[in-house]
């Protein structure tokens, strides 16, 4: 890929690759998404450890125990599917977060590699959902290991 850190800053490249992957579903399109994720900064929704309102928001549902951010007053929000599987939701761009998320949670910019490490620290969470309310891509532990093992393609 040979990309610059600046070209990945706003998340638009990742969003475009994710959208392309929704229609193509080829090894090439997955590879492009994985390589881009490896070096991307993504957005994470954070809430208070007791599941209470994030600063400036209303009370979100509790997402269990796990690592905290800042002064120990914010933790990653988790989502759960109908089968009870828990996911760490991440967003390629802040604008990909639904409006209710933006109102209820604090958004933090984090490297995708940090999110992989973070997921391992969260009890009962084995997947990351990228843009879960749009062009969703759910990544398993094996796929996340593959992304983490890829070499960086940042050229600057």
C-alpha cells in the first residue's frame, strides 16, 4: 500500500475500503481493509465504569468490567447480539457513530492495534465490529491476529 499517516487521519480511506468490501467480498478487498486497519486510528465509544452517563450524555447500558481510559473514569462501550455475543464496536470516522451514540458516549480516537489489545482485556469479548450500524465488518480473534501480525505500510 505505501501510504502516509496523514492519508489515514480522517478515516475516509478506511470507510471507502469498507464500502468496497461490502460489494466485492474478494480476497483483494479484505486484504485492503486489513492492511488499512493495521495502521488506522479509529473511533471508540466510551462510557463511565458504572454504566452511567458519559460527560454530556444520558445513561447508557452497562457493558461490564474492563479497562478504563483517562483518569479511570471511562471504559469502552460494548454491544451484544441476539445470541449473547459481545463485541467491541469501533468506527472508521466519528460521523459513522449514530447520533444517539454521539449524545450518550464520549468518542475517543485510538489506534486499531490498541483496540485489538483492548479487546483481549475485556472479559467475554472475542470480536470487534467495525462500523456496526452501517457497512458492518465483524472481525474474529483469528482475523484480528492476522491484522496485528501485518507489517506497517506507513511510508512517512
